[in-house]
C-alpha cells in the first residue's frame, strides 16, 4: 500500500524559507520509473503543479516558481523535501505531495498540509 | 506561457451525460500530453480518475471515461450521480518535463 504524508510548519513569516517534507511508504524512489511531485492549492482556488523529482535525480520545476523552488530526495529515509524561498502571503495554500506514475499522472496523494504565510 | 483551459463550471441533471474538456491556450492536446483527470471535493485531497488519456484508475466507476475530442482532452460522465458533484481538474505533461493543471471545472448535479 502506497502512502504519503506532508509535514512542515503551519505558519511562516513573509520572506522566510518554507521547508516541507514528504514521507512515503510502499515504494522506493531509487527504483527505476519512480517519481514524486508537489502540488499546492490556495484556499478556494485550483491546483498548481510545483515540482517533480525522478528516481534518477532528474528535477523539474514550475516555470513561474523555479527560481524559488528546490526539490531533493533522501532515498534512505523515503523522503522528498521541497524548499520555497522568499515566502509571501499569496503562497498561503495547502501543499500536497504525490507519487507520479509511469503515465506521469499522480496515482497516490498525501493528505495535504496547510501553510499560512503571515507576519 | 501556455495555459491549460477548462470550463469554469458545468451543470448536469441526475442521470444525464456531461463532457468536460481540457485544452491549451496555444495548440492542440494529444495523447502525447498524457492527460489525466482528478476529482476533488471540498476539504479532501484530489482523487485520480483517468490517466494516459483514457485509462480508469483502480476503483473508478465505468461511468467516467476519457478521450481526445477534437483538439482537447475530454472527461465524460455518463449517468451522472449526485455524488459526482465536485471539482474536476485535468493535468497535462508538457515539453521539458513539467506538468500543468487546468483551472478546474466545478460540476453541479441538479
């Protein structure tokens, strides 16, 4: 059974750096074809794709956010970490991680973590 | 920058059929974009419905189907039920390895 869970601060101040961790089980990110991605959803708004990391350490970022995002993995801990710099109140959102299947769709999702940016 | 387009809202009668679409601000959607569809109800994580254009995810009722219609990806719900009232999002795999979500369609069943 594949499970994913996001963790990180619920509140960050403007200009701070957000660090979110996705801890997963049921698969290994060192196995060929495995991928994990991050998505966010501001309150009352739609989904936004943020970043993806692949089993071979290839990394892909949203065009509009790539200067602020870094994604990394720790295969020994079954974790993927997303950092976002220079946080702003508009970055207030629920952040989800998900496993990305061979078809490049998300096939399993975490429960989401609400992050509020406020001074 | 390319935008993925979806109808903001749609309404369907119980038992009716509705087709939601997923297009591009520039160009046509084809199977190479590996379109996938997700259903989301308030307060819940998205649920994967369709991937690789037309493959139903495990446990998804066969009243949900995916296709390419003209220059767009499409999600068709045949025999809509009250609990199909949700937000629906498409996801496209773009050149360069990134993906983009559409803005979502709020489906009302009434």
